[in-house]
């Protein structure tokens, strides 16, 4: 599992900066725990 960061509904990548995202004071970055795959085990 990993974390996903979003600003204004768009995913932030490692090359993004506050300037190129046009961020201002008070803006919020959303953080989500991302899970890929998974299964349910029935006994």
C-alpha cells in the first residue's frame, strides 16, 4: 500500500512544486491510503 496526494482533485507527483500547482496559503493537500489488489479469504 502507498499514499496518494491530491491537490484540487489532481494527483501530485514528485516533480510538482507549490508554484507550478499555483498553491496559496490555506490550500489543502488531500492524502489517501491507496491499496492495490487484495482478496477476501473465506474459511
